[in-house]
C-alpha cells in the first residue's frame, strides 16, 4: 500500500482575486476586501499591489486608507467566497477524487496513489502553479505525509519565526531551553533567519516521505493550527519552533497549555490520525426554456410552466428527491430578472401540486419589454418519503389510492399568500405545568398532532395569568372570596390537585413553589380554577388561574 501523501492548497488572496478576476480595472491599483470584525472594519484580503504598499490582513480600514490613499476596497461577501471555494474544489477534482474544503481559503487533497499520473509530485505542483496563474490566483502548496504537516508547509515554510513581543530577554527563558539559546540568539535578536530545510525549499514546499519531523522542526508553533494566545504563552517560555516541542513530554504540554496543543502536534507528526472528508457532489435540479420571440402574456407563461414541470418532476423522481422550495426565474430581454419563490408544507415532486402555487404568484409579475427565457429550479430538496398506499376499500366502499394531502395543500395555498412561517399548529407538550401542556409550532415543518394525553384532572376552558384573590391565607378552600371587585360565595369545591414547579427551570411565575389547585363553584354559577400557593409571606395566598365552561 503506498504511503499516504496529503497536498494542502492555500489561496492567500482568494477574496481579493475573486474581484480582480471580474476585470473591473482593479488590477493596477491597490485593492483590498474589508470585513467586519468585532464591530470594526478591517482588511481581510489584499492584492499584491496593496501588500507592496505595506498593508497587511487584519489592519483597520482607516489606518490602511491613511497609509495608501489610492486604496480601493470592496465589502466582504462570505457566501460568494464560499461558492468560489467550492468551484475551486471541483477544479481540484482533476488531480484526485479525494478533495475537501478548508474554509475560508484552503483545500486539502489526498494525493495517495495519484501523483505518478501527472509525472510525479514536483511536476504535479508545477502544473497547479501554472493553472492557478492562468486563473489569476495566487496559491501556496504544501505536500507531506499528514494533513497538519501539509497545512503548515503551505503557510509557514520559508518564513522566519516571529519574535516575541513580551520584552523578555533570552536569559529569562525556561531552564529547559537555555541550553539551546546560543544557537538561536542571532536570529531571535533580529539577525538573518536560518535557511529552511532543503527538502521544503522553493515555492512548492515538498516534504520527503518519512521526514515530517525534519520538515516541521524549523517552523513556528503557529503552524500547528493553534490559537494566538497559546502561541504567545509558548513564546514567553522560549518555545517558538515546532522542534522545541517535539522533544517535550505530551502530558506536561497538555497540562500547561491545553490538550489541543498536544493533539495538533501529534496530528502533524502522524501519531494521531486525521482523515480527509471530501465533500459530496451537490444535487441541482433545474429546467429552462428559451423562446425565439419574447413573450409577455400570462397564458403564455402558464403554458411554459406546464411544459417544464413534468420534466422537473421526472428529474426529481429519478434521484428519489422531493422539492421543499422552488424558484421561478423570468429573464427579460433588457437583461433583468424577476424571481418568484414558493414553499411547500410537505416536500413533493408532483407537478399537479406545484403548478397552482406558481400560478398564484404570477399576478404580480412584470414582463417589461418581454421574457425570452423561463427557468424553474428546486432550490431546497429532501429525500422523498416513502408512503404506504392502501388499495383496500374504506368504510364507504371506495378504495383509497394514496394519503390524504388536502391539509398540506391548504397550508401550501395559505403559505403562498401570507408565508409559511405565519401558519402555526398546536401540539401537545410533555409537561405538568398547565401553561406548558401545549406548544405552537410551524405547520409547514411539523406533522399533525396525535392523541392528546389526558390530564390527571379536568382543565379549564380558558386560562389567564394568575390573578390575586382576596381570601383567608390558609390552604383550605374559603367559604367566600373577592375576585375582580366581586364578592363570591363558594357553593362547592373539588380538589386539591398538587402541582410542583419544574425545579430544573427558573420560571419567574412559579417561584412561589408548590400549588394546590381547586375547582370551585360559586353560588352565581361561576366555575373557577383557584389555587393556593405555598410561598413566603409575600407570594403565598389564593389566585385564580382560569374558568371552566
């Protein structure tokens, strides 16, 4: 079995070069992408010209504009950048079928058994550099036996170890590192950085198989994919390179700097496995129709929908999928587009169920100067649910050929007009608290409620927030009480039903503690739901919680 080889691709200017590829005249001017970080606008990605002016990622936008008045910036678009990275993942699939994304600007490729198809590892990386140059992208590669080592080589190989910013001298380091202080003193005090390992020199940074330790020993500790706080803590005790950590016991490192540091070190050296999980192929279901002459009448649009929906249904059923949300796009001749989105309460691929919903939304369309293309896409799909079909005759003698979808169709029609989120359904909840025996959920994303559990005692028809009742402060039912400015005389009382609060939740309305509920009938005919709260001197007493029919 060939030895495992992992390739890491890092695109340091991915967000900026995504804009530069559009060809809008930014290629000759300093350009940067700005994003929001902790309430402040900072630079997230820069072009080569912007870096030549001394700008760096993470720099505040105002400081960058003060340093370079010609700087052109655009806001960050995480969704578009993620889509661009997914496109690069599909492009990298030509080198190996095992490709995984590493947001926000990296790819991990398992090249085991694939490099010889491209003339070897060196020739493969030369081709990647050439292809990325043709695409207008900057790329840095790292090839090693493990994911952590390849990641480190792609980002830190050939770079000097950053100096400590804490002001401590070399003679203040830990005793375990003073023995090697003379070897590091020159470059740590501002001298030239040591030459990188010959096996990792050059732009492609290839580590020889089986020599992961030597390839990583000269890299800074940040190359282990740890946070900056842990790296600063290591630097304060003189541990600035990965080689300084490899000879130290793992238990001591984990106890002082956290388990993540020891785990990352073991993953980089191959002592702990780290698999590569490739992204699965995305499923897209869309149909379109173009017209030789523009159309604008609603009957023509409906006729086009009737021809497209059966084809969309066939494609969905071929992959055992059902549509949850669909989008109808109308492309006008002037280059603009109008989108119509609909949602279904229950996923379906049936054209007969989708067609009425699309037609209901056509009344607000504007054809403009004409429509030359119509496209229908199933934006959100789910696995089609298998349903049991009963062909046996029902009570009336008629055979039922399928499940009853009338409720779902009603929810679909109402949701098309007012939105699916506005339609709610009441379902039973597992709680002894009277106010929590039911819950409201969205009807489109929930099924019908089953049999409601019977309460331990009858519940009132209407409940309201507890209202104070003027009665003697003792747990026995009073002979009379005053409620809502009315004096009532008790004719009968049934109870008590003791209900305790949920001790694992802090409910402000139940801080009075245990309650004893009584069904009280007044001489005037009122049937009220009263309870006595066993609380302190302030919250104890009688309260009215509801009324029976």
